[in-house]
C-alpha cells in the first residue's frame, strides 16, 4: 500500500471516477491506498452548506455585486450549521464573554 499524501493525478482520478465504484473500499483497492485517506479527501469534495452565490444581485458590466435579503438569510443559516473555524491548538487561549 502506498504511503503519503495523494498526488494531484490521484486526486483527479478520485474526483472523476468516485461515482463509478460501488464502495470506497473498491476504489482504495484499485488505487492501492488506505480507505481512511480516500474518505478524508472525498469528504473535502462535498460542499458544506447551501450555495448562495445565485442569490446575489450584480452588474458584471460595472463590476458590482450586492447582497440581497435572501442571500443574507441563507448566509446566516449556513453560519449556524458550520462548525467552529478555530484550530484545536488555539481553543485553550480563546475566551468568549457571551455565547
């Protein structure tokens, strides 16, 4: 079994062909990689939250983009579903006054 991070070619292969395999185990056997490594990479491919980019109003001719009320509400909803962005190594130094 290969060790180390996935190469760009392997990432592209997983992106293009992941749906063709019945399970991650079959894909891991084909690539001679660990199931955990491939699972981590596949998890990064799935989007977290709803795509709100179509909800913005804009004028490409003038280079203007405006957040609409619907985009603002969808953004707030996505923030609630997201996990905290601070790495674990910094959490011991962060103190929140209000939750």
